[in-house]
């Protein structure tokens, strides 16, 4: 396959997006949302084909699975994106230089954004809607696990584009092969930005091998700290929601840090997890407290060499005992991935210290990390959650996938 021919067509098509109005781009997304709902059976059939090839016990199974409710949610997010204010041409800065030249800085698209992702067919729609609304063409590289789902998704996207007389090349799905990944990472001159969405292994590979600019997203080793001044009812609800709402997503809770002074409350804090068959990997002190209070078949001794650094993506969670907020912060600095962290406390000073010293894209006080999501943040959807510091950080919506340029207007001034 001649990948450069594909990339060249996408690059050329990306320039055509600049002539579309925001209303025209939004109309395409509304059409696609309607197609999703009216043609959901074909998408579900393709997804069922993918699910047949994956072991149900695989942590990625839940990410791969589409349901009528999830499709309705995708369509709803797409309509939300369509209704958002477009950041293009937004004036970030405006001033007149001493020589009389008017300087303006405005938001513009990157051009072509490549996204590499694993078994998450909803990402195909999220990426397209955000890229298209912000005037970017997209090159999608999904995993083999979601091959049939992604093929069905891109067919719907191309149908919506055709109905509005727009070249389908503004959205391209590459084959689910290693060769396609290598070509995308080396597409200098064609791809302006590459975003990996997936586990640590995928993100590390992209960062280490890309010749095009990369924004790291996704991998989340997430902790919640139950402070000495934590409210037991609030803590119990937060821990259950953060751990079990959807275990396979990057904002799910991986490690619970418990203040040593509150160990007696630990059985109550984790009681709801037993009903959902969550395996707990506990350190010595917490294991001793939970023994006889938590189902024995679900309680294990933690391996400190590996468990604190594990993104479980499953019904599993680590528990570690710490002596105060300072030790909790130190644990997070050593084992966190810069994604989302939480403190449960009624002590304003402890909350302030946690917020100031924890180095993560999203830091929560008395709220679960499950809220780290573009739609929840009012972004309509997200193209990923950036865990790096250069460029955007946290959930990336429309504004985060634009760049800026300067426009200067004079009246014949010359530089001395």
C-alpha cells in the first residue's frame, strides 16, 4: 500500500476544510449523529463480530463493546460538539505596535491530525467530530480488535460527508497493521500532530518512534487518598464510583491510599466493592484490617514492586496505608502517571496542600476521578486526555486541537 499517496490526499483535502463555515461543519455532524441512530444495527453487527474474537475476560472487552445506549450517547456527544462555539478565528491577542502595524493572533487548525488507538470504536467518532468541527482533517489508525467496528464507523462518516458534498478524504482510516502505524509515525510533511490513545505500551512506542509531533494521552495510574479528616459516607461513595463505574477507562481508580489513623474505617470504605467482586491487593496493615471483613477469595497481599504502578483496567485495586497527606503526596509523585488524583477530606489545609503539590492534569477534592472526561468538562467530547505539560493538559476538546498564528496589517511601514 502506498501510504504517502493516502497522506497526500488527506493533506490536500484538509485545505478544503478552511473554506467551510462553522454552520456547514456542524450540519455534517448532525447528519452523522442521525445516521448513527438510524443505522445502529449495522454498527452493532460489526461490533459483535469484533467481540466474538475477544476473550470476555480481556480488560479491553468493555472498551470494545458498543450497545444501543452507548451509540445513543455517541450521537448525543456529536450533537453537543456541533452546537459548541467554534474556536477558529478566535482573536487571542490584538494590539498595535509602536510603528503602527496592527498585530492580531488568531486560532487556526493544525491541519492533519493522526490518532492511534486501541479497542475503542467510539474514539473513531469522537476524533472525527472534534477534528472536523475545528477544521482539521484526521487520519485514524485503530487496533485490529476493533477492525470491523471501525470499518463500519468510517463508512458512516464518509456517507455523511458525501451527503454534504465534502471529499471523504478529510477522514481516513488506515489498515490495522504495524506497517500503517510506522507509516503514520513517519509521515513528515503530511501529519501535523499525532495523538496516541491507549495503554502505556502504546504511548511509549509512539513517543519513542514518531518523527512527527506527538501529544501523549491516556495512560492513568490513578489514586485516591482518604485523609484523617475524610468523611466516611463521601469516601465510600467516591471509591465505589471511581473504581467500578467503568473499570477499563483511564480515569478509573487503581490505588486507594488510607491514612493510618482511619484504618478502622477501611472495611466500611470498601464494603460496596465486595458486591462487585473487586479484587483487593492490600499492604500489610490494610490486609490485617480487612481479613475476615472482606471476602477471602478477593483479598490478596500486595506486591509493592509492581502493584502501585499498575493501571488495572479491571475489577482490581491496590490499597496502601500512609501516615498523613505528605506521604500520600510522596506516593503519588513516585507512582502516579500525571492523569487524575483525588483527596477525600474535610480539612481545608490538607486539601490545599494536596492541590498545590500533586502534579497531575486533574486534581479532585471530595469528588471521584471518574469525572475526568471531555464531555463532563463541557467540551462535548475529547480527543484524548493529555498527561504532558508542553501544550494542552487534561481533556482535549476543540480549543486544544487548534494552534495560533499572527496576522499583521500595515500601511507601507518599512523596517529601519
